[in-house]
């Protein structure tokens, strides 16, 4: 078992978010060069702005879906809103995130006070084809429709 798969299990990303670990890691870097690694602790101030996200195995002719989700909303001990999705972009051609369809604008981490550490998970799915979605678009000013999201169900649907 690779270190990254072990970390996914140790941090309970598997099974809290996905039933099986992804095949590879994404490269996520916030402004100022702050890299996301499995298990590193970042502050809401550090993750306020949209990060750069890349994936080395991108196929130029393929479409991808990127999801950033928090399975610990409002807290890890009482996750009644599991999952709270912070960012959702579909129909990303190749690795050009700017040309994807943003269904949910990016919202940085803002956990309620005294709820402990939260796990913020970035996942990428290769789509079989372009998605014609029914979900409403959510701005970064809206919290409606973000709670009780299920990454696994969304990935199965599309």
C-alpha cells in the first residue's frame, strides 16, 4: 500500500468521502506557494483565495470534474452537513481549469469556532463525456445548496 493510500485511510477520507482512494494525487498550491499535502494544517487566511490545481496525467481531449469538499461540517464529531462542498467545476478540458463550467464558486475554509480541525478534500474525476448538468450554479456569496453534498453520489450520477 502506498503512503498516499495509507494517508487517505488514516485520515478517513476513505470511507467518509469516497469508498476507494483515487489513483493519484492532485497538485494544489495556494497563492504564496503554500502546497496542500495530505494532513497538513492550513489556516482560513492561507486558503482564502482560489488555489492553482494541476494533475500530471491530464489527457488533452478528456473532460474532468474538480471537487473541493469538507466532510466535517459543522464538526468532525457531529458532521450533520457532511459534505459541505466548497468548489465544483465540471467539463474541464484537459488541464485548463479556467475553461471548465463552475457550478459552485470557490469558498475558502471558514469552519465555525471551536469545531476543531476540518479535512478539506480535493478530488478529480475523469468524465466519460461532456456533462449536461441540472444543478444550479452557486456563487461564492451563497451557502444554500452546499451542505449535505455527496461526492460519491455526484460522481456516480455523472
